[in-house]
C-alpha cells in the first residue's frame, strides 16, 4: 500500500466533500478513490469517514488523523521544495578539502569571499596533505595540486589554474654568499630540500631561458616536508630553497625573501577542483566550483606579476657573483 498516496486522497476527499468530487479533481475513478480510503482504514484498523449517499463526514479518529496528515504532508512538501531548490539556490553546509599550503593561502580567502556572495552557505574547510575519498569521507569538493592528469576515479575534475615553485633566499644570506647567476652556481650554495611525494627530492628541475636544466642537490643539513617551514629557514638566512609561488609571496612583498634566478621556474603544478557528479549538481557545489574558476586564476595572475616586480636579488645581495 502507498500510504502517502492514500493520505493525500483522504485529505482531498475531506476537502472536496465527497468521493466523486475528489475523483474528478484527481482525474481518477470514484471507485479507485474509495478503495484507497478503505485500504487506509484497514491499515489503521479504524474508521476515518462516515459515508452516506450524498456526503461524507469525519469520525473523531478521522478528525485527529486529518490534522496529522496535514502536518506530515506539509513537512514532505517542504522537504521536496528544499531539495528542489538545492539545485537553484546555494544554501546548506559545503564540505571542502584543500591541500594545506595552497588551501591556507588561496582557498581560505576564497571561502570568505564566496560567503560574502552566498551567506546561506556554511563552509567546513579541511586543510590536509591527505587526499580524501570524497564519497567515503563525505566531502563535496576537493582542491588538489598535481603535475599530471588525475587518474580515472569517476570524479569530475575541473582545472582552475596552474602554478610553480621558485627559488628564494634572504637578503642577508645573499649579501654574504652572493647571488647565483646560473644554475651551475647553485653548487656553491647551501640548498635546503623540501621533501614532497609529487616531485623529486634529489634534484631541482629548472625551466628557464635555455630550456630545462637539472641541478643535483648536495647533502642538506636541513630538510622538511612543509613549505612554510622551508620559508622560515630561508628567512633565517640558512640558504637557498624552492617554495611554491603562493608561499613565497608574502615574504617577497615584505622584502624578507628575494627571488633567486628569477628567469627560472620549477615543478609546474595544475590546480584542480574535484567533485563527485555532474548530474543533479547541488547549487552550492556548482556555485563554489564556478567561483573558484574565476577567483583562483585571478589571484595566481596577480602573484605571478608581483613576483616579477618584487625587490630584485641584485639589489639585496649587492652582487651578481656566486660568492665563492
């Protein structure tokens, strides 16, 4: 028995004042409407309507049941309307994952700007190097970095930008050791390694005016797996290191770091937004992905432009020699 369908027919019979009028409104036969009410009464084991040849009237049990039907059907209609509106109006909780460093510098500001536009959306942002299973862990969207295409996982992948690493050092270090002018000059400097599961730890692959050049890293007295920790060591004058552009930018702007070999870039990364399905996509997910497609390229372009116009290493080091 379809209880909800029968409940709706029961309400319609009461409101219409009879089976025939209700059947006409529902475009059903009078017999089918009558059988639905009978099924409901058998299921409840109580009489809901007193019937006569001309009209129907509610029993006491029927009156109480009618009020419950109104409440249940109103809640159901509201739930269906909210579910339908989820494809139109962004609202509700949005669970977002992003890799730690990129998420801190770009995704967090993006969330705050997005919520200015869509205040009905509450965002739960998780920053982690762990790449989650979106379905099992309940995330709506994941913002990830990678050097190659995402394996076929059944997820929708939208590329929203690209970025890269740059070499940096502090002005104090360069004033003592000099500014390398070629990739080969790096051999005469302290080089700090940042370990990463994505890129080689034993060498730097630098893309510059002469194409790709490789520098094999010497043993390092300090190695760490988080770019912000590398940036701290560099600001303390411990050597030259590779940083993601977004990590380096605050320190390039305030002059505590300068760019080394500014014509070169390393480890180009694609920035992707992953989500589960295109079909019946919730409005908050669709609007968030669309927002990132505009926001991320804009901030990346600004940072790339700023990194090219920041304090030059030549001005900070006072030399263009390798400092041997």
